[in-house]
């Protein structure tokens, strides 16, 4: 990928310090793909409190996937099939 198409400062500004609704698996993939280039050393799941370092993330990704087991608690409510997201700020 060319440098023009991969603007890491722009990607970082869109992803960090912003309220984003991401599935934990997507956040882990993003972390694994860009951790070295962005200087990220640790990812913490705000819901479960689990922390992954750059070295631990690939092993954790290998263990995640679609299974029929119980799902983790959501960080939002679902009412009548509609996600209710808390919004704060301006």
C-alpha cells in the first residue's frame, strides 16, 4: 500500500480518544495490524477489563472466533431488538 493511502496519523486521530462502538474482535484485529507502527503497547477491553500486550494479541486472536457459547456482556442495552447507546458530550 502506498504512503498516500496509509496515513497513520489520520487513522490514529479517527480511532483514538473518540467514542467508538466496536466489537472487541475488531478492536483486537486493528490493534494487531497497527500496534507496531503506531507505538501501541497495550489494549484494554473496557467491558471485561482484559488487557493484551502486543505480544499476546496474536495468540488471543487465534482463540477467538464464532462459536455457539455464551456471549460476553454488551456495553449497551438492547430494547425490542434495538441497541440503546448512551451519548454524552456535545
